[in-house]
């Protein structure tokens, strides 16, 4: 009965924490429930980085009633001062809480068990690991960000049953149904950023906004090695400073045997660059910057943006989660570079067929099946008329 009650109240804390989806980054989602006499007397959740934490909000609501009560939290309370708000441990101790139950230990090495130890030193009973798997899944982006210093990456694909994303003529709107598209906009509301390749921008001219009621627009990242983006692209028309173009570092042209050579000696940009072309390239960077676009130069890999390095750069910008919504090429690059953590595949009940149609994953196939990408914890569910397959790599 005691175990069941702990699970019941941690479920409440998890449900509260989930209300902060898409709002708390780079902080975790946290919910707190104050229980006395088997009844909830106060509860709240963390809303935004820089604002009070869930524990503080819930204890403030409880007031004097918190003395002798139990506190249920989905994440170990913080005990360090290297942040914008004071540590919660002191508030919990001062409130007279007798017991603290947490779902998971904080992965942040500045906390990681030390919060519970401080509570124990103050004579407070502690319990951890209640619904731990569910808690880790809820804050999977925070865990990746805090332990690997980079964002949690979701590869989202909308395809036919036979794995095609477009006909040979490039027609792709709309393979999946309305419910699936609504789900994608909800996901945009929950992640920090969406990422596409320049091919998607040139072909579809997407806005990459969120059209969910009450939603907020994520950062928009365009991988554009050669800086080909049209200046009238819809994605550049947002006036929120959240558009980022990732390109490779330009190198000025130089004379060799009397010929002006390309600044891109390797990869897909081989050829002759005139002095005018080089000047135009620099002007475009200035124009994009003046439009409020951040141009992020990332080291190259075979003439393309190195996606692993890009993820590290995004982590430095406190971007904790990225959803890739690209085409065949960027999907293949993301998988082969090893940056993908989770895959969400929306499959429509239709077959396009044809060897000339465009597959969801481009590039070269592995020589051996043992080198294929394998899923774990695969889940399948219906979304309208479509099927969503969700799993981890």
C-alpha cells in the first residue's frame, strides 16, 4: 500500500511536470506535490528557466501546512548555486518536510545524489527510483544535454508504407494526413529547434513555424554548406531572431599559378571562384546578419557541414532538443553521423512504388545487414489514418 501511494503521487508530479513541455529549456521539466495525511495539500510545476522551481512554488502554496508533510518530485531537488535561482534544498528543510520521494537522481554532476544527502543530514527521510524510467523518458532531452553537452536529436519522417517521401517529380504534399501534420506542429511546440537541409528550403519554401494554438515557434536551423538560401525564403521572414544558418567556414581565394582558386578546396564546391563571387559571398553573410539571421560557421566534413560539430555548437547556445524535418539527404547524413537519438516515422496507408521515387533515407545502403540501423523500445500507434513508429537508436 505504501509503494502504491508513492507511485500515485509521483504520477501526479510527472503529469504536472509535463505541463512545462517546450518551456523550461535548458532546465528540466519538474512537478512537485505536497502530501499530508494521504491527501494532496499543494502542487505546482516549473514553468520557465529563471523562474521559481516546482518545489518552491508548491511549498509556498502549502505554507505552514507543509510541516510534517511529504514532498513528491520527479527529479532530485537542486543543491548548487551555479544558476539563476537559489537551491531548493534549503527551502525544503526550512518548510519542515519530513519525507522526500523522487523519481530519479539529477544527472547534473553538481547535484547527482548530493541533494538527497543534504536532506538526509537534516533528518529528512528520502526515497528515490519511483517510476524512474518514466521520469527519464520525460526529461530525455535534459539528460542528454546535461551529460553530453549537446541536444537530444529526433529524426521525424513522413513517408509512404514503402518508405518513400516523394514521387520522381518531387511531389510530396501531402503523404500523411491532417492528424499527423497536427502532431508535427505539437512537436515543434515542444522541441527547442527544427532542422532542415537547404534542399528542403529550395524545394518546399517552408516557414518552419508552429501552428498549434498557444504554441511557440522553435529555433529554425538550415544546413546550407554553400550558402545558397534565397533571401526571400519564408524561413527568413520571422522577426524573432531564431533562425540559424549552418554553413562551412569560408576561406578567401588565393592565387596559384595566376589562377584564382576556390575557397572550398575539398568536397562539393571545387572549382574556380572569381574575386566577385567571393565578395558576393561575404555580402550575403552580411545581408543575412542584418536580417536578424545567425550565420553559424561549422567545420566541414567532405565539403558539407559536420553535423556532430553543429550539435556541439547548438548545445553551447542552450538548445537542448532538435527535431530534424529534412529530406532524403539530410536524413541519411544525420543517421550516418551518429547524432540521432530517436526516430519518429509517420507512415501513410499508401504505396508510391518505383525505383525512381525518393526514399526517406538517401545515401548508400550498407554492404551487410548487420550494419543496418536498429531500433529499440519501438512503439506503434495510430495517428488519424496514419501509423506512427517511434523508437530509439
